C-alpha cells in the first residue's frame, strides 16, 4: 500500500501496534517480521493471514496445545551448516536436532482432522516435508547432551577404552602416593588438583623440594605448591596424548557429521522459518485477544462497513483503567463515499477518523481488528492523511501552505482505490476564504471517487455535504446539559460546535457572550443554533426509540411465552385425544381377538364332533356369539344416536320425566310408577321396567342463535 505522507503510519499510530505485536514475539524471525510489518493490497495474502490469526486465536480460546513453544534462533548455525568445510560443535548440532524434532511434532499434530479444521495454519507447512533422516543421522553420532558417542567410530572406541584404563591406573598410583605423603604431613588441605590438564599434588611449599617431580606452580599466597610426582609423569603423558588423539577423532567425526547434515541446510532453514512463522501468527493471535480483535468479512473492493468498531489503543487504555469504550459504526460505499464529521472540540472527531484509518492498516497487515464480526471491510491501494499542524520548518512553509500542498497531492493522486483522512479541512486561514477553498477541494475529491473522512467546523461544508451526492454528514453527539462529549457518531446530520452554549455553561459573562453573538452573522448564528436544537431533539428521539425498542422486545417475549403456553396446552389436549383413541382401539382389538379365539375353538370342536346333536349345539353357540356382536354394534349406534340428542342428568325419576333404558338405550317417557317399577312409553308401546335400569335424561340445546 502506498501511504502519504511518509509519516502517515506514525500519525495513525500504526507503529504503536507494531510495538505491541513485537512484544508478543519470542523469536528473532517473528520480531523482525513485526518490526517490518507489510501492508498488503492483494486479497489472497490478506485473507490467508487473517484466517491464520483467527485459527490460532481459536486454539488459544479452546485451550488446545500447539507444539511451537520452543524459541530457536539458529540463523548462525544454519548459515555455518551451509558453508563448505565448516564444523559445528555437538551442542550446536543438538540445537538443529531440536529444530527437526519440533517440526516432527508439528507434522504429527496436523492429522487429517486438524488439517481440515485449521487449513490456513496447515498451509504454513504445505510447501515442505519432514525428513526423519536428520534425527537418525544425529542420533547415530551424538548422545542426548551432544557428546560424541564411543561407538561413533572404531578408533574413538579404542582411544576411549585406553583412556579409561590409563586413568584408572593413574588413579590407583596417585592414591598410594597421596596416602604416603599425607602420613608424612607434606600434603596441604587441598590434597590434589589439576593444572594444565595433569594431575598434581597440593603440598606445603616448604616440602616441595623433598618430592621428586615437576613443579607446575604455586598458590597466590605461595603457601601451597603444585607438584607432579615423578612416578606419574609417564602415565600423565600417555593420558595427555590419548586425550589429544580423542579430540582429533571427535573433531573429525563432527566434521563428517556437519558435512552429512549440510545437504539438509535449505530444509533446516525452511524449518527455522516455519517455527518463526508460527511464532509470528501466535503473536498476532495474542494481540487480537488483547484488543478484542475479530475476523470481519473481507471484500476485494473499496468498501468500509464498521460495526461496533473501537480504536485498539484507546480500548487497551480504557481496559487498563476499568473504563468502557464507546464503539462507532461507519459505512462508506458507492452511494456515500465521503463522510464529513462536525461537532464540538474534544468530542471524538479525530479519534473516530484515526479509528477507521488504523483499523484499515491493521486489516491489510493481516491483523484481526476490534470490530463486530458482521463488519465488512474492503481493500485500498492508497492511504492519504492530513492530521494536525504539518508546518514544515525545512521548506519554510506556513501551516496553511503545508495544508494546501497536501491537498494538491490528494487531488492529483486520489482514485477509486484511495482512502483519505483530513482533519479540519481548510483550517489555518481566514475562515471565509478557508471555507471556500475547503468546499472546492471537497468538490474535486468527489470527482476522483476516493473514500474518506473529513472533520470540520465550517458551516458551508456541512451544507455542501447535505446537498452533494456522494457526501454525507455526521455529528459527534454532545451532552449540552452537562457539557460533556458523548463520543458517539450520529450519521446523517451535521453537528453544532456549541461555541456559545459552552461559553454560557462555564459561567462566562452573559454580556460578553451577547456581544460575541452580535458580531456573528445572523444566518450563521441561526444555523448553528438550529443544528444545536436538532441534535438535542435527535438525542431525545434516540432515547425514546431505545425505550420503545425495549417495550417492543418485552412484548415479543411475552407473545412468545403466550404462544409457547398455547402450543403446550394444545399439545396436551392432542395427547389426551390420542390416549383416548388408543384406549378405544386397544379395547376393540382385545374384543376382536377374543372373538377370534372363541370362533377357532367352535371350529375346532366342530371338527371333533361325531354326533349331529353336538354339531347343532355348536351352531347355536356360533349364532349366539354373532348375535351378541351384532347386538353390540346396534347398541353402539343407538348409544351414538342418543348422545347426539340427549344427555344424562342427576334428577329423580318422576312421572313425565324422559328416561334412558340402560339395556337397549331407548328413550321414553315415564307414565306411571309402581313401587320399584315404572311404566315407560316408547312411541305408542308401554314397557314396564325396573327403576334401577332407568336414567333421567334431557334433550340437548341445539339452538345456534
């Protein structure tokens, strides 16, 4: 991305983000990459880095371990490995082994499932492979602490065996001499020591000439002399020669091992870069967690749609001081490409402007940004900025001259892929002339189709933004009652500067305020007052809207609860109906099974019957069974017909009462009662029946009026 001026990144405080990122890096590779953070303009690069940061953030949030916890800065060792004739020491080779072992752990971590779940992280190792021969080659020569093994060569094995024997022989001989001299009182408290790689006696200085041997030195106090006994000189010489021979053989083995590993130098450098890359991704994920960074939707066009966005440095400052950060929503698109923000000083105009610019720089650097995930951010190829006093002492330019010079660059170079920011457009000159120039500059910028944010106090720019296609007004909300900025951006309306309101509220002499008002053009004053009143009205409407929204939400909740209650009741009723239907079906099935069983029994008895009389008896049983079934069906029909016209009542049976005969479900009227019997007329026929077999009924009301 091209930026203007050269100090744009510093003015946007991008360098502070780089510093925070660097502090999370462990390896030199990652630190160097953070210090020289690239701002990409290609969607593929940006998308990959954002996805990698997001996937690692998910790993951290999920408490999953990723095997890149070792910090290995092996640039020097890998360079030496690639130089012909170089020899690496055992500990240096073991560092390379740790590097290869770490890559082995990473390759094992990325099983099929994890490669599918974390494709962007897996892509880091997608261009390389794991070479197990590196570990095998090293392990054949070095032990776990980097010492060359005895069996690394036949010569080394022989040399070390001879050394072992000679040292044991020397130890036994030396112990005898030491024991003898100790009894004689010649030996100092130290008893023995090593000088120049040879074993010597520590004797009192006054006895040094009484022992045959070589004097190797004295202590600083000259009270102790270090003497190599004559009897051990030859053994010491043998050991010294074997140690030199061992050193030469070890050097030869390490040289051969270095030469063998040198063919893997490019591969090991790739491994080193991979660990550095994962360290860098981890640092980006850590930073994202610190600033509440998220992965917005990325689109390959000039577009800004920030939802609940925060300035990351302001967010960190407020979090440290247990304060909340007020988020801002901003949209710049084809319809509204330039936002003109107005409002009082210290109301948050510049912070809002910097928030958009810094988040765009971070996004195109592959950093997650503190916005709601529903935000949509595009890609820009140029970023231009003019913030604050940019007076140049070197070129002896005034503030306004410097301002105009920058505006000329903006107008000459802006295009559809440019994102620009101008703080206080037209400032530094006569208000009337500066406002006129500012309007002309804005008109020219609109023609070039860039996207950007402009802050201003000029009323003519507020009016222009209201009537010019492609430009939209925005205002920073202000609490006039308490004289406090609300740091909230309101899109669609210009803001008042609250100049006179602030002066009156802080207790400035009303006469002075009145005199100032008279000096201001009436139209100018009326417009600012109108903006002031409009903003307060909008704040009241916003408060009422919020309250109404709460009521609507509560109403929706109650409606949902009522619907759930009704559905539950309806469900319970349906369950009861099904239970009843199932009960009837079960009874019907049981009856049919019983009928089937009886008919099978009759058929079985028929086949066994030998006499005609027995068969006649079976026929009678079958007829009785079928008659009872038919009778039951008739009774059910009669009962159903009765249920549609009559209903039972708890009343005493008297003459004239309609009654139901329990056995045949016929309905009649009682004409006479004789003790425990009653005469019931059904149609024209009287029937005498017991009172216990009668039930009082009444006709149902079928009136539909």
